[in-house]
C-alpha cells in the first residue's frame, strides 16, 4: 500500500489571511492622526483648505520675533515646518491628497503611517495652555527622559540643560522633526 499523506491546511492557516485583511480594513475605517507633508511655506494655506473641506487638522505654531530694518515683528511660524497633522480614517485620505500644496501623507513603502496615539493631542493641549515651544534639530542621542507632570505627561524626549534651565526635546520620529519645551527638573524622570 502506498502512503499518500496529503496535508490539509489547518483551519488556523486558512483564517489568518482573513483576519489580517479584517484588521487592515478596520484600521482604514478608524480615524488616526497622520502627518501631511506640504510644499515649503504652504502650511497655513493648506490648513485653510482643510478647514473649508471639513478635515480635522492641527498646525502647531510658535511665536517668533523677527527684526526688520525699521521694526520688530511678531510672527506665528509652524513648529514643524513642512508638516500639518490630519485626523482621518485612511479610506478618506483622498480628501487630504486632493488639496493643492499637499505632497503626500508620510509613511513607509507607500503606505501612510499613523502617529503614535496621543502625541498630537498632548502637543495640542500643551500649546493651548500657553506653554512655549520652539523648533529644535532632531536628536537621537542624549539623556532620555519621560515627562511625568503636566500636559505632556507620558511623552519621551532628550533632556537639555542650559544656563540652569531644563528643556526637553520632543522628537516626532515619523517626520524627523523636534521641538524644545521648557520644563521643571521635577517634571521629568530619567529612562536610563
């Protein structure tokens, strides 16, 4: 007698692709925050277009004083130049990509990647309370800390000390940009 052992695929293996497809479909339906990359210096114009189209968006800004020949001028500048954050279900991404001056949604391998849960909300709350932040070069090395108090509680960054003051550089890895925020020494804990 011939031993003909034909292996049948197990039920678990047959269900796995379906589960993956269901998870991907569910992710497309659930709103997340994404970073939209814009043409240079078009962030405010894009924000206005998003407002007109009913797209939930957030353009973090900081105040900068610029000296011109005859006067000083206070300007509101983008905290993360070239980027504006949008909250949407991935299946609605065309509403964002159709806006003039939007280049693409930031991601990997052609697929938009959501920002970490809560990061945009924390930054929004922080700025709404009147705290000051400034753009800072993206850092990957330094003393890693976690903010334990205030609106940025839970966010991680790199601690800087200058002239007796403490600043945390909070980096958004997806867009390779960072912002420096003044904090008290008691508001941070070391991660190392």
